[in-house]
């Protein structure tokens, strides 16, 4: 009976953690969509600067036919999501549906505000850079918490399922075509160039936001006081430590080496511990591309 109650308590604790994690994901996706909407409607749209994806298509329809961006953005994504539901499944689309809904809601408030304020009216290049920073940061934040703005992401996922073409290549081809199409509306090559500036800066910001959140480091530590260092790292940054048996080639002496994986922000704390315990320790630190498992990222793969 005691073991059953303990198991049930553990299950409730795990379920609560999962629920809190999911709730936090949805909050951060909403913040990301707000940033994306601000960049698009306050800086890019009033200055006739297009971007890629469904946002670019909606911009062209707005400039050419006067269709409100929130209407066309929601309509195009709804059609794409209907196809994605059938091909990719509901679980893939759930947070994308949420992100599209939140962004559509923000767009209905921000579009008129952008036209009234018309920021950086005489500085289209600065409008391109600042708008792209907002858009890229918003998309990166959404992707970091398993969300998506839909659009060309959905097309890429569907194409990738049936053809051996990378997601990035499909998205890039779609965006290049959409931005080039803005010439048919404005007949202004300069606007097209600004669109490609937005595309490049947005891609850079997406990478920076996604990679900064997942950035991890690894340590190899050789010290006579390895036990004290390992204990302190376990207790203070709460990171696991692996003790490896090693041998010095020149001296032939057996030594103990610590292997530690940690978040980048915890590096200074780990160095502080090493310096306090053994200032003469030999330490190697390097950046790792990805760390998956308990306390780090979860495995992500396509079936």
C-alpha cells in the first residue's frame, strides 16, 4: 500500500511537471508571435517591404488587392493545415494551429497601428533590419518551444515526407519566389533587395535564438581533488559527473578524469568551483552541438 501511494504521488508529480512545461511552451509561443507580428506590421508592411512565407503572400495580397493581412494569413494557413492534418497528423499541427490563431489575433490589432505610426518612413533599410530582427526572434522563440508560424514550414514538412529534399531547401526556394514576386506589385527592384535583406537577417536571428537556448558545454577535468570537485558540481549547479579512469602517457601514472555536461550559463559557476577546490587542475572546455537526455533537450525525430 505504501509503495502504491508513493508511485501514485510520483506519477502526479510527473504529470504536473509535464503540464507546467506545456503551459510554459504556449506562453512563450504567444510572446514569440507577438514579436513576429510587431516586426511585420509595424516595420515591414507600412514600408512596402515583403518577407518570405505566408506573411509574404499576405503582404502581396494586401498591397495588390487590399485584402487585410490577418484574413489572408489565416485563410492560407487554414488550407495548409487541413492538408497537414491528413498527411502529418494532429499532434504535429496542434501548436502550429495555436501559433497561427494567436498571430492572427495580434495582427488584427497591430495592422491599423502600424499604418498610423508608419515608423522609419524615410529609412527603409533600417525598417528592414529592425523588422527582420523582430520577426526572426519571434519565429526562433516559437521554434524553441515546439511551435511554428505555419506557412512554408508546413509545405516543407509535407514535401520532405515524400521526397528526399531538406526542409531548409524547400523553405528557401519558396521564400525566394515569394519575395521576387513583389516586383510584380511595385515594379521596384529596390523593394526586392530589401526583401532579401529581411530574409537573411531573419534566418540569422532564428539561428541565434534557437541555438542560444540549446547551447551546452562539456568539461574534462583532471585533478587530485576530483572527488571534492565532483561533489560540489553535483550539489551546486546540480549537474551529473562521470569519473573516467585514465593514464598519463609520459608519466605512466593512473589518474581520474571528470566528464561534465552543462548549460553554457553554468560554465562560470563550474570554473569557480574548480578554482576554489584546486587552482592547479587541468581543465578542457568545449562547446557541443546538442545534448539530449534528462536535464537537457528531448530527442526530436520524424517517423
